[in-house]
C-alpha cells in the first residue's frame, strides 16, 4: 500500500481494510445497469438461437432476484467506515498498475492526473450540439451497427457474423486510471472498461483473428529470461539495461498498426479470417479508432493511439513494435522483450546514445 502526497495519519481500520488489496469490496460497487446490459446481450443472442420464451423468462426472473439480493446486501462495518473515511477526506483508493497493491491519493490529484491524459492530442472532447440530442451511447451504437449493416448488405460479412457483432443495449466505455507507483510522481495508466460497449463484440472477434500472428503474441517468459541472464557473460565494458517505451499504447499509430497486421495476416501461410482483407481492416478500425468514452469531465473520443482495455490493443501494439526489434536488438548478446519492456546488453559508452533505437526512456540496471 502506498500513500501519495498524504501526510496525515490514517486510522488502523482503514489501513487494515485497504491492505486486503484491490479485490476488496471497498473498491467494488454493484452496478445494476452493467448486469442488465450483459443480460440484454445474452437474451438477444438466445433469441437468434431460437431458445424458448420460457427459458428466457426464467433468466429474466433470476436476474431480477439476483439484482434485488445484491442491492440488499450490507457490507461489513469496517468497509462502511473505510468508505466513509475516504469520502469525508476526499481520498481515493487506486489499484496499482502492476502488482496487487493500492495507492491512496487525494481525489483532486487523481482528477488532475487524468486531465493531463485527456489533454493529450490523441483525445478530443465531444460537445453535444443540442440539449435534447439523443443519448451519446445510443448514437454511437447506431453508428457502429450502421457500419456493420453496410458490410452485411454488401455481402462482406455473413448473417451469422453480423448477428454476432451487432451491438444491443450497449454503454460507453468508462475511463479510469491505475497508479504507476514504480514511477516518479505516480502517473496514471489510462484504462478503458470495454465490456458492454458498442465496440466490444467487434473487438473480441478482431482479437481472435489477430491471435494467430506470431509477432503479436507475448512470447517472453520470466523463467526463461532469468536463465538467459544466468548464462550471459558480460565483457568489462558491458552492462544490462532495460528500455521502457514511452506511453506505447497511446503513441501507437492505429491505422498503421492495423495495416501492418493485415499485411501479415493475409500475405502468409497463416489461417486468414473468414472475411477479406478490406473487411478485416474495416472491422479493426471500428473496434480501435474514434472510440468514445465516458470520463469525469464528460464524453471524450480517442482519435489516435490504442486504448488499454480494448481486446485487440496488446496484439496490435506488440505487432507494430516488433518491426523495431532489429534496431533495438542491434548486436546485443542478450535481448528480451515483453510488450514495451525491453532487456538487452550494451556497451557502457553507448548507454546514452539513442541512435540505435526508437524513442525510449532508459533505466539503467547494472
């Protein structure tokens, strides 16, 4: 557990509650709308599978009973007191970006850190053009379904795939931040909660297709890396350093990444998706570009970069970054990469010479 810019003593019952970790109910809120959204999606799929009305009615009844029972549950006293303490002191309990700890920081600080992210050129605030305009999520769901309908009407996707990808009862992804306590000043990693959004079904299907690309997979193993470190023999003027690519997800050029993945997917002996290359690019574009999100400052659109939390994002980012591996690896004796984390050997005099690699932050570990 970490406290960021908080000097006042914290009651023991709060420390004990938060020490239970991010899966503690202190961070959990029962969201009735999310449950109903998932059930609506399920029932819509069951209708296409010709499931009987009696079974769907039973699911509805069971869902309502579940919602009622969850709503009536009373959390333990220490959780109630901890929530009250955080609220009264304007504090938030933020899960770690890596690991299972919790960072406690002031709510105003958290909001400012998220605002710094939303102020980047990759994000754009969405302004409602009129007060009585349609609810933003419904408009976005209509846009996505209209694109899918066009692909279906032009015989680019079949009936089954169209039904699988069509969105019903969706909600906008929600942006939140995870605390990077391993970095100076504890920045936030932006994450989108995508389940139930108009993009999620398409994103899952695109992810399934991308998963066959070897360069898109994360093949680095901690055990193998440790073994390789044990076996490497360094010269007197050599050290082992790690590279941390600056904000990889946010800085990935999405259309270029999708194009690179499509070229690989359709120009090799791998199993291609059951759609043509043009359609794959169109579906990947739907799931990864112009993603609308709800934030503490209203609705925003991510106009470039990948959103962490979107299912295809890790695969697209990994595939895009793989093309830089020859220049990053150079002639090193040891080279390991896990997404944006890169480990390699290098001559000591070249540590500050970045001519051999794309823009990275360098952290030296001898």
